[in-house]
C-alpha cells in the first residue's frame, strides 16, 4: 500500500436512506479557497462531494476523503474496516474507477480452485455484488471479442463467488 490506511478512520461519509444531504449534516464546511472541497470541522481533513452506494433507493449522498485511495487500499478497506461508510463507499469507488483492476485481481485470487477465501473477502464479494454475471469492465476502445472475453471472465468470477458465498 502506498499510504497507511487506518481501518478505524473514516475515508467515506454517506447518508443512509438520504438522512443527510448538506455538508453540515456530515460535519463539513466549504473550503474558502476551493468551493469543490469541504473541510471536516473536527480534524481538518479535506473531502469532495460524491454520490455513493445505492442500497436500492438511489445513490446515497456522500463525501470522499482526500487524497483518494488507490485500488488495493479500497479493497483493504472493504475487507477489514468495520465502518459501514468505508466499506460501501470503497465498493462504489472500485466499481466506478477500478473495474479492470478488480477483474485482474479477482482472476488472480479465484483462478486457483483451491484458494482459501477469508470471511472478509467473502464480504468484499457480497458488497461488490459479484454473484451477478455482469461485464463490469470498460468497453471503450475494445473490440467485440475483447468485450466478450471480459464478460466470460466476469461470468467465471460470478460462478466462483456463488459457490464460495453459498458455503
């Protein structure tokens, strides 16, 4: 990991059933220097506004802490943090920005039929909804064959995940 990720700190702040909407509801205020940045009143961390996880009624209101985490840090956060906002916020960021990295990572860990999967990793699978055989990879600039190849990999992952989470 490039940065030290503390699983007990917040990297995402989000509403639940839209119970929060304004920065003040999250304990944040707008930066006087940059209107796109919000500052935590307590610890002075910087945040940007972002739509986050959809629990079934629309994307929740939220904020992402700066600097943003990379793919491995986001996976780590989902697997080990007990903070709901972190886990679901990280899942959205992975889906939004790291689908190709996720595919490669999952093929590495699920390609071996004898791999041991931790309880935390099973939760990663569930939060990312990997049981659904959906092509999550980017398609721009890819040939139809490359898109189909990606879909087949996602289908393989879906089948493996279904077997793992049903145990």
